[in-house]
């Protein structure tokens, strides 16, 4: 009965999870569409600000259409959240209202500029209007984050898909921001300012990193050819044609400022090149919805079948019990129940006293001896298992951080390296060293140093994948082995971990707050003979990072993620 109840409860939980995940995914999809509309509205804004008053009728009409589409997407999202009648949505509804208010202010700024003659629209005011629209998207991003977490809580198996959809939406917004970088310079017909040059480099770098992460997250979806086609389209149309177009504008902006195009011309050319990005996002969300519906349907069938089988099993069980009670003597039944209890390790069952010195009495006495021996055996086995568990843990684990120790790392890492070398797979080793750690010990004591190491270890745990190996390699050195990724992806992981450590506030027991940084050496498998050789190359780059000023990531060979023509 207990087993049947647990099975039914498990299937019911799976069914409920599917039912909850479907509306959560759809609300998440509505939020992503709002972000897309907010980003897309910048294009008509830029076109209008580049038009003369006499030629702006068509641009105003297109802007009105874009604003109507944005308002409609916000209204649909609000309606969907309010229909849930759940207090959880209260802060999200407030955030959407704040987004709407900021959007109205940004639109007002655009309208004030558009009402002036083109000659009176100074570049600084145009830049402010662009920044206000970008800020609107940033305000709304917290709603997307909350709704994505709701999907993952409903079904953790959707984590990769949800994160990929969110990153795709973010990639579309950043791509739009890159194009908007040229709005003020093109309207003013001037070269790019140092701030605009920096913004262009920063945004294009972010776009390239986002695409790398999206490709990594979508590995599990490659069985669907549509995802490979969508990724190829982004690589061809945006990172190919689109980036080439942007580089041409950037080259003109670095020199003469003669772009040869109006803001409307740029939007007409550049916006279609970004269309492949939201197509990937919609494909991911559609796959999530389809998978959620399929799981929910399967769970419903399994739940129904489990209930029916449970009813049949209970019926058979009742019939057998009635038959046994009718045809078997009570002492034999008691003895049988005792044997069943002992077989299932339920030794709390009391052994009844037998008043007669006969075969049943002998059997019950033998059962008492069996029970005593069984309890002794179970106790000894538990003590043995606990001892083995403690010995294994102490031999494989660093006592301070709880990470793998050096011996355990090599034991597991050699297996991974052997697979990588035999099948010529990809592998990256990241060797990290906490900067100025001796100064922490000298100034605050070894207990503070231990606290810093534990916090760094926890940050490393948070950033690694389940398949990665993480160990404390030395005093303040940590080592990560990342299978199935290339050097560029390994650099991205190291940079993400470096930024996390740099941003973390290390709180000591005495209330002192420290800022700590770390240096990283990154090396990828390149026909190394052994794991020590790969680690040695990473170690060389670690020392290069320290010699270069610390708080840096140094790869074993130069990698150019993005090249400006």
C-alpha cells in the first residue's frame, strides 16, 4: 500500500509539474516578446530623428505602428499576470507599470526632438533619447528573470532551454544597441566619440560572448535540425553580414565621419539582419511548450495507469489475505508475518509468546535467535558502511573547502584526459590563484584566510558544470578541468569566474569586508602526452597573468573573439 501510494504520489507530482510549467513558459514567452518590442521601437525612433520635418510623415507612421505593437505586448502580459490572481505576480506587475512609465518619458523625449527642425537636434539630446529607450529594457529585465525562474522551479529540466531563450532575447537587445550607437553620429554627420567607440567595442564583445554561451546551452537540442539551421542563420546573417556592415560604419566613424547613409538607411539595412535572432528565441520557446505539453500528457497517462494498477494490486492483496486467514492457522500466520518483517528489516515487530513446548514454540525461539543475529549484523554493516564512507570522503576531499584534493583530482582527471586523448576530444584546464593571499593571512590571520578560501571555493562550485572537476590544487590555488569545451569557451568560463570573485564581498568573522581578486591560466588540450603537461601550460599562463598585474585571465595561446575591420 505504501509503495503504491508513493508511486501514485510521484506520478501526480510529475503531472502537476507539467500543468504548472505550461502557463509559466507562455508567460515567459510574453515577457520576451515585450523585450523584443521595446528593443525594436528604437529603430523607428532613430529613423524619425534623422528625418527633416517635411519628410517625416512615413517615419512617424512607422513609429506609431511600433509603439502600438509595444503597448499591445505590454497589455497582453499584464492581462496574463493579473488573470492568475496570485500575489507572487504583484512585484512583477509593479515592474511592468514602472517600465510603461519610463517608456512614456522616453517617448516624450523623442517627440520633443522630432518636433524640432533637424538642424536644431543636437547629438547629445539624440544620445539621451537612445539611452532612455535602452534603460527601459533594463528596467523590464527583472520581470524576465523572475518569470524564467518560475519556469525552472516548475520543471528544472527546462533550465537550459529557458536560459538559451533569455540569452537570445538579450542578444537581440544588444544587437539593437550596437546599431543605435551610430544614431547620433550619423544624424550629426560627425566621427564617433571615444565613449561611442568604447560602447561599440563593449556591446559587440558582449554579443559575441552571448552567442558562444547560447551555442553551448543548446547542445542538447541539436537533435532537432531546426535549431542548427537557426544558429547558422544567426552566424551568417548577423555575425556575418550584420557585423561586416557595422564594421564598415565603425571604420567611417573612426576617421571622417562620412557614413554615406542616413539613420533610416542604416535601419533599413541592419534591422533585417537581426531578424534571425528572435526567430531562434521563438523556436526555443516553442520547443519548451511542446515538450511541456508532451510531458504533461505522458504524465497523465502514467498517472491513470498507475492508479488502475494500484487498484488491481490492492484487490489481489485483499483476496490473498482473506484466503490465508481462512485456510492457515494463526500461529503459522504470525510466524509468516514475522519472517516477512525480518526480510524487510522491520525488526520492531514483537515475537508472541507461545505457551506450549511444541514445534511452533521451537520455531518462535529460533526466530528470536534469528532476530538477535540479524540486528547485530545490521548494526555491524551500518558501522562498516559509515566507516568506509568517512574514510573515502576524508581521502578524496580537501578538509577546508570540501573540494576534491589533489590526489582525487588526478585520479578522476587522468580518466577524463585518457578519453580526450584517445578520441581527440576537447578539454580545457583552468588554474587559478588567489591574488595577494599571503597578505590576507598576514594582516587578518590564518582563520580569515581560510574563510576567503572557502568563499572562493563556493563561487567556483556555483560557476562549474556537473561534469567539470574542481579541486584545491595547492594553498591558494584551485584547478578546474572542463571536458568537451574549446579554449574560447574555457576563457569565457574563467572570465566569468574572475568577475564573480572580483565582485564578491568577502565578509570576515570580525566584520571586516575584503575585496579579493584572482589570476587565471587557461590551457586547452593540444596533443599533450599527459595531464601534467596540460596543467603545466596552464601554470605558465597563471604566472604570466600575475606578472601582467594580476586579476587577469591568460590563455595558453592568443584567441581573437571579435575582430573589427
